[in-house]
């Protein structure tokens, strides 16, 4: 978890995770998210944010199960060899 450095956003943390396709669906992502959230609470953060590929419905479903909400998306913001994809921004307010 990385604390945002802008003065007005130091209460927010960001992170990224990556799980190989063959290891999805067995609880690794959920456990990683739980550890990251615990770390964020230990850092006294009030909010977590992340971005996820628009086509990555598996990850988006996991984040929604972990109580993240969609803040918005940047259409075609990600360019790869396969073409363009949306960049979906999600957040979670950490309960005290």
C-alpha cells in the first residue's frame, strides 16, 4: 500500500495486485486484499483506491465483494498490443 504524497490526499492509499489466470478463483486475491486493507488501517489511511482494466470482470467482481465502489472510468485510456481498454477507478472508504 502506497500513501498518496499530495498534501490533500495523504489520507488515501493506492495499490495494485496481479494474479496469474490459472490461480484465480481459489481465494488468493481475497486474502491479498485482506492483508492490504489491514496494512492500510495500520497506516491510518481513510481510503483505498485502485484502477483496473475494464475488461477484467473477474478482478472487478472481487473488488466489489471487498466493498470497493466504482468512482468512474476513463474510456480507452489503456493501450496494449490487443487494442484499447477502459481504466476503471474504484475506491473503498475504510470503516473506523
